[in-house]
């Protein structure tokens, strides 16, 4: 792989300005933010007042409409609080769908690079992207079977999309290196793994044992993704370092 980590004129460190540096520290010490009423406690108190009164981010949609369909849905949904399972199914579907986009961005990036292992890396990326897509369609079908609307965005789906905004930025920034993108993808895969584990537990708890084999298959695929990305990241970083 090509060496992408460059040494250059980086002026962000204070040591670049030995005279002005200490004056910057002195300035920060003598002029704390909001000198009249600002301190950590006041910030925490203000945030607490918002937390106490804020509504939640969205809601879990009621399964379909109409009495008949609703009854069917209720019959299919077991467990005390089925909305939790619905919320998490929605989150997983959204995350897997985003995963497809992320891997597609990575594939596009690798396609325009020239290095010895390009074909092998592309094959792994395409394999992972296709499995993320399979997971998304599987989850969408399960939501529909349970009487839900797979096109609805659940609260956890919303929040997981917000959490992964940084990954999208890293993958689509033309300046980022292969190793930096692989690092972002490793975060995605680690989250994928942990979330499938949780979803399996949740399905069991909710009495949906029938869903567990499919979820375990997905978890096995995610474990392979994690291994693949970790190996590629290691290779990229070690090659740059040696
Ligand atoms: Fe994955």
C-alpha cells in the first residue's frame, strides 16, 4: 500500500510558537468562559433542567392501522414491552442500511487507488457490503412480519444515525487515508457485533426464539467482518510504520 502519512508544516501544537504559547495559557487561565456565572456545576444544573423537561426523540410507531391488523400484530408480538424489540429492530435495520452506504463509499475509494492488494481488499469489501445489505432486508422483512412498518424511523434508529455521522464524514472525505477509513469501519463493525448480541438477547427475552437462528447467523457474519477489517487496518498501519 502507498505511504499516506506525511510529515509537513503542522502548526497546531503550541511548541510551534515558543513565545506566544505561554501567553495563550495565561489568557485561558485569566479569562475562563462566562466569568460571571459559568462553572461546571452551573452547566450541569442547566443541562439537568433541560433533561427533566425534554420530550424523547420520536416514538415507536404503533403496528399498522385498523383493528384487525392491530390484533394480528399484537398476537405476533410477545413480551411485556414489544416496543423495545421494535425500536431495536428498527435501529439495526437503519445501521445495516447505513453500512451498505459506507462500504459503497469505501469501495469507490479503493477502486481509484493502485496498490498490490487492491483486488483482495475490494473482494472483502464487496463481500461485507453484500452481507450488510442481506441483514437490512432480513430485518425489514421481520419488522413487516411482526406487523410493523419497516420504512418508519424508530427513536433508536434516529439516534444511531446521529451517532454514525462521523463515520460517514470520514468515509466520504476525499482527504482521508485508507487506514483512517478502515479505522472508522472498525468502529462500525464493533458496534455491529455488540448490537447483534444484544438483539439476540432481546429476542429471547421477548419470546421470539424463532428469530434467534437468523440473528446468530448475522452475528457470525459480523464477527468475520470485524476480523477482516481489523486485519486490513493492521496491514495498512504496519506497512506505513515499517
Ligand atoms: Fe458488518
